[in-house]
C-alpha cells in the first residue's frame, strides 16, 4: 500500500492521480480506476451517491467499493483496497483480483448476451494473458454446441478467421478483429435458439463395425431421419473412428444427391473438419453433430429445374460416372458452354481436378460483369466456395466415386453460372507499378471505400506485378477486409481466395487476389461498428485516454 491523499483533501472532491480515482462519501473512502471501462471517460467527472458511482457519458453505474457494473451489458471497473490511517488515505498498489477465470467468464457473458463490447474486451484481455487462437476458437465452438442445434454461418466465419490467422502474421489489432468477428458471429447465430436435444451413442456399440455404422448413417440421411443419423455418427466418434473414416461417411452422403443445399452442405462439412484441425479432435462430437440435421433436410438439386432444363445435368452426371478416366484435358474447356465438354475437361479422377475446378470458379468471380444484378455476386460466390471446399475435402477421404462426384457437381455449377460472365469482365493487365507500397495500399483502400471494383482489381494485379510480394498484399487485404462489418459470404470468399492463392501450384499468381478484391470492393464499405468496439478495447487495455483526443 501507499499513501495517496488525505481525508481533508477528499472533502473538496475526488482525488485523481496516475489513472486512480479516490472518492469519499459519508465517511467511506473508495478507490477505483478513473477510466470508465466502456469508452474511457474519466469517472471523477461522474457522480457518487449511496455508494454507486455513475459515469455521465453513457450512464453506466458501478458499485464504488467492488467495481461491479450495475448496468445491463456493462463491464466491471477495477477497484482498489483502501485503508484510512489517521488523516492519510492509503491505497493498494494493484486492483483487487478479479479471479483466475474472470476473463473467460467475461467472454462467456459476452457470447451469451451477444455483446460485442464484452467479447472484444475479453479477447483483448485473454490474448494479452497468453490465450491462443485455438483456445479462443474452442470456447466459441463449445458455446455454439450448447446453444444451437445446427451448424451456422457464425461457425463458418470463426473457422475462416482461424485459418486466416494461421496463414498470415497479422498485427495485434487485426488479429483481435478476426477473433472478435468470428466469436460475435457465433453469438448472433445462437440468439433465441433452443439448446440441442441430448444424443447418446448406441448401446453395445462394441459389436458394431465401422463400415456398418457408415452405411447406417448414409441410409438414415437418405431417409431424412436426422435423429437416427446423429446416434450413428456419435457412435462412430465414440468407437474411435478416424477422421478419414468419418469423412468417408460424410462425403458418400454429401454426393449421393446433387449439389446439396446450393453447395453449403459440403462447404459446412469441410469447415467443420478445419475447425477440428484447429481446436482439436477432442471436440469432434460437439462440432460434427451440428451438420446432421441440415444434411438430412438439405435441398437436393436434382429437384431443381436449373439442373434439368434445358439440359438434364443430373442424367449427364450419371452417364459420366460410368465412363470416367484420368486424362486431363484443356482446363479452358471448364468454362465451355457444353456441359459434356466441361466434365471431360475436369477429368474428375485426375489428381489435379480440384485445382482445375477452383481455377474455373475463380475466373467466374474475376470475370463477373457489373451489368449483372448485385445479388448475382452470391451466385458466382457459391461456385467458388463449393469448389474450394471440394478441393480440400476430397483428399480427407479414400477418394473414389464420392470424391469424383464432388468435383463433377462443382463443375456443373461453374457451367450453370456461365451467363454471369456474358459479357465477361476483362481481367486487369498486370503492369508493374512504379509507386511505393504505401501508394498501392492507398489505392486499394480508396477503391474499396468507393466501391470501384475494377480499380481494386487493377491495384492488386499491379502490386503483384511490381514484385512487392503476395504475402504483404494479402496482409493488407486482410486488414481492409477485417475493418468492415462484412457478412458470411464475404468471410467465405476472402478465406477461400487466400488459401487458393497460397496452395495452388501453377495458378496464375494474381487470379485469387483479383477475384477477392473485386468481391470485397462490391461489398464495401460497411458501418465498421466492430472495428470501433475492438479499437476501443485495445486502446483502453494499453491505457490510452480516448476522451482527450
């Protein structure tokens, strides 16, 4: 403890020094942090009455003794132990301990309340205390598992952002933005949702073979019996089935019908596996169960006239399954007007089929013409994210017909969206740029802020042509993406293009960057409420005086 002021001085009003506020009321002395945990307004400019201190900026109220916030959705303010020794007021050097789990409790409260401010403050505090991205992602996944029956966009965003953080060495504030965005999306998905119904593994499962459980899982999904399928999946997990065995069961089911749920079913399954790769397969049941209900009830595209008229693509796919070969044809034919030529060019059993499919889907986005309706960005987006998911999911399995089907379904969707490249927007010419990297950063930021799709693509292509390095470009694009309040589809598109740009050998180096900058520019700017909350949390954590600026 140390002496900080005297009782006589406190009769004139609160004492403020070194970020500490000491106040007296009716013979009792209180000490607490002088910055309101909301936005940093000085507490001494508020009021103290009946042991409650009120910040006048947004009327947050606190217990002056312990610092507990009495305002719904608020955050506690650090308080200090006080001793009065004669006329002198002594204050402890450190605030009262909040408890070892207080930071995690704050995150759980933020998720339960869908409170962006609490989530941001918790993530900053936990990251500063050494919590890893995987630990934070695991907490979000467990929250979703106990508050929502099915996989939702929030878990996709959280997984995509964990992938981005693993791929790029982003600065601290961008890393916090990525985590808060993902966790807030999970919280919003769970608002008003009923908790999952408990599911138990089948009794005497030791007598059941893995192959039989895989078959039962497939058959129950075919019958749209989600509850029975969940018990089979849980039993697979409990029996110690490998990720490959589980992936085989899922891909068989995912490709037995055409392009399930507009491509989302396969994409969600791949994201579930990626999430488990990040947070640990000990969470397998909680994560994988979320896929089953939607998979059982998924829309089957063979019931959609787009896949039947004027060409019966479902029948064409069935015929192609009987005559597959591994010969790679001209990849440009994947963009042809003839679906039979598209399938021939894909060569679905060839090892490079996933890369060829992804390249064709990227070109659909990169050549999307602005004469199309705005919402048709979603149409080319689904072709891209499905192709990216099929490319990643197929190697998780034994391959064979289900993997080939996944590729063929993606190729037919690329064929179906061909009209959105008529006319095709020209790809930007990759001309070396003489400006400094800072100027190119400014060009990209301006293009996105002005929704100038073509200027954004030119800036990205010029960056790469100038030899400034793809990693720096992706880090800057990540920053421009993360500062916006982007939604589900944009998160999918950004992460898919980033991974494709880093993993695909022989791919035109600028194509993923061109595709994603065009998509980002079309969907920017936004309100940036998330960035504001995270910036406030980061700056408060380092002691900035926000109200003085």
